[in-house]
């Protein structure tokens, strides 16, 4: 038995046609080895017990039949861990019995330009290298394409000059959420990618956050003449799913190139789509309340993220044909905005509320839900007087329409005229709300109404201020109040005044919703304690006030009258069982005052009368007298008189 290894200069030569020179020398001085020479031939074993380099050089014979590459592999045979029998060659009777060689492929050249380890490379009995397993979890970058590759299962074939992957992953983390699986791939020893077969099972894959359905994927062909800044591409073809809109109307091809710039927004990649360059998205929303036909969507190459494009939008509240829109979409939201400036009639299908010009608006979509549509414009002069709201020369008003999945709201503000109200000019704020979730419609208008030419009292500079609301839903109410002012003129110098009034009509209205009754008008108002908690009935009031200031004399008068009828009383009782009388509520108030020499002597008096009728009849009156001299010497008398079923006649 011969035991090589005592002499560091001892060398084992493997004579193999896979070595370009035909010989691979293995230094025996670093091995644990033995040899037996007898009549049967040579039997022996060579082991590397330590983690050390054994051989570094070329392996593979270009030009030999079946060899696919134009160059050899550069390999290192190296024990990869401190474990006996981990790097060994065994033979018996002049034939190779077993072998295991571990190491790595040392930098496959461009375009791949990668290195990776191998294990369990074996030899035939005539010293031909068969190949070894290729597995690596640390990502290697395919240089020309700029994508990463890892291998769960692969094989390096010395006989054919290729690395074959049977279960590998290719990843591009900038734009794709997860790796693409490779079921078969070939990389030649000269660095060319001969074949990459992608697994079509690509569940949960996303492009820029958009889910995709994979049709095909590939690495672009190597172009040796490329000079940058764009290099090889990961080419992915499939359908793209957009939240709210759904799938694109055609398959889209994404070209994801390696790019020289690593700054924003590129991050070392440049993406565009082609074949086709543009595609379409469609969606009807809200029972045809809105329809989006976005027929020109393209990738946002400027920001290298998301999509932009254009198309048209149809809204139920727009009477004219479709409006042109522009859209911006990313994986979490979409914004669809109107870009045209033509005139469009606005309103429910059966009513034209206004003609809008300088139209603007956007639909905001978050995830799978359209959160809101906001539409607005300037109210134009009505053509033919068919619009509820219109403007005249010198007027300016704006309308804004807001639509959500549950609420539609319209707001009008500015100076405008309303149809069928003559030449009254309105400077007001109006709001109309339709709540589809809670099933009610309500409106609110408040502002100043100025009388125009041809209307009585116009020459007296008369104008009115009002506030009116209505509610139709779980309860029904119409209520409002107004004030008519007569401003002093040259003809009536020193005299002024006005008329205030209000009304309420409702069915099952919570008392706290009857705002017009809770709002005191002047010195008098409605006593809410006389009303039931839920109101079904009517109430109206008027307040007349005039004042004068002529020389040393001044004074005025205010008269308030209110009357209403409800179906129930505050105690909850309904109409009288014996006599069908409603619960009647009334309020009367009168206030007089006068002064001489700007208050040197002054006097005032008021009387307020409250009464309720029906089963709970009651009446109460309050008289107040007050007089002053020299501004500080004052006296006052208060007297309350009443009559009711519970208290009888009383004086306080």
C-alpha cells in the first residue's frame, strides 16, 4: 500500500478529455489518500479533510460534439466544509468507483456574469466529468438583464457546457412583488442564456402593486451592440387587474429594462408597455349613475409607476353627451378628472337645474370603492328660460355637485335668478341633499332677495332676507322664515321698518328639528313648552315693526301674531274624543315705545298673550310698562293674568 501525502510535492493527475489540456492535477500533499497496486490494478481513495482549494482552472471542451458553449467553465474544486469524505475520489481495479467534487463556477462571463456553487460533481470510470448539483439561496444577478436568480434545483453539465435549472426563481423587486418561477432554464458557459421557461402559475404576482394574470414571461435576447442606458429586459405579458375597473380589455406586454440611472424615479429600471401601447378600462357605477369609458390608458413612464390616460365619463346629472376626462391610477387609488370647458346642462334626468360653463370635476376612487364625484362650474344665462337657476349680466354664481355612494349633494352660491320668480335677484346659498342610505331628501336655501324694476316697492329700495328648508324621509317638514326691509328714502326720511314672518308644516317632526319655531323673532317668539315632542301640524307667524326718528321725537311699534294647530298636545293626548278639535297654539305680542329729546323722557309698554285650544284650553297674558326720566330715573310694572283648566283664573 502506498500512502501519498507525506510529500507536499506529490500530485495526482486526472487524465480527462474534459480538461482543455487533457490533465487535471490534484496536489496530494493536502490530501488523506491511499493506493494499493496489485495484479487487479490500482485501488485507492483520495480525501480532502479540510476546507481548502484543491484545483482552479478550466473545465469543458469547446468544439467537441455536443458541447454547446464557445468556452470552458472556470471552476474551483474546493472542500466546502470541514467534513471527511466530503471531497473525495475512489477507484478500484483501474476503474473509477465513486467521486464527489464540490466547488464553484467562477464567474460565467457576460451577458450573465454570475458565479455559483455546485456539489457532488461526479466522474465516469474513464474520468469524464458528468456534472454536479446547483443550488444556491444567495441571489446572483444576471448582469445584462439586471434581474436576480436563485436555484432550488439545478445541474451543471460539463459535457454540454451548460447550467440547467429545473427549479429556480428570477426576481425584479422594483416593479414585481414576488419572483417568477423557472421550470427549465439553460445558461451556457460563455454566459449566453439559451433558454428560460417560466412557470405560468403566478398566483399573487403584482406589477407596481396591480395584480396580474400571467400569459408569458421571458428575458429579452442578448444584443451585443447595446451601449445603454437601457439594457436587457424582463418581458412580461398578461392581464392587469385594476381595482374598481377590473381587468384590462386586452393583454399588455411590460418591458422592464435594466437602466443605468439608479436615481428617482428609475431605481435602476426603465419600464414601458407595448403591443399594445394603450388599452382600455370600463365601469358602470351606482345603477348607471356614472359610466367610465377610459379607452386610452398607458404606463406612466415619467414617474415610472402607475398608469395615466384618458377617455370619457357619463354622469346621470349631466344632460349633455359624455365629457372628456383624464385619469391617473396607481395600485391604491384612481383620480378621473374632467378636462373640457364646454357648457353642460346639470340636474336630475327630468329637470334642468342650470347650464354650467367652465366645467370642472373629479371622481376619486380608493381601492375598490368610488368614494366621491365632485362636479362644478359657473352658472350661465339660461337659454329659453328652462333652467331653475340662471344668471344675468353682472351676476356670478357657481354650482357644485358632490356624489358619494350614499349621498348626492348640490350647492349653489352667488348672485342668480330663479325661474318663475320674475326679476327678483337672489344672493344666496342653496343646498340640496339626497341621502340614499337613510332614504331622505332635504334642501336648504338662505340669502337676500332684492326686488327688481317693475315690482311694487322697488323704488323704496325694498329687499328681503330669507331662510327656507324642507325634509322628506322618516319625517316630512317644510319650514322657513323671511324678512322684508323698507329702507328710508328721501320721500320717507327718518322712517323705516320691515316685516318678518315664518311658517312650519310637518308630519312626525321631532320638535328639535323645527328650527323656525325655536328662532325668536324680535322681542317675541313661540313658547316651545306649549308644543308636543313630535309635531304633526302647521304653524305660522308674522312680526311687523316700524320706527321713526324725526327731530326730537322718536319711537316705534312691533306687532307679533302666531297661530298653529297640532294633532297632539304636550301631554301626548290626541284630538278630543268628544269634539274633533285639534290642539291649537297661539301667540300675540305688541310692543310700543317713544322718547323725547333723545331719551330725556321715554316710555314703553308691551303685552304678550299665549293661548292653547282644544282639550287643554288655557290662556295667559303678560303686561309690562316702563318709564324713564333723565335717563336714570325709571319705574316698571309687570302683571301676568291667566286662565286654564288646571289652575283656573290667576293673577301674578
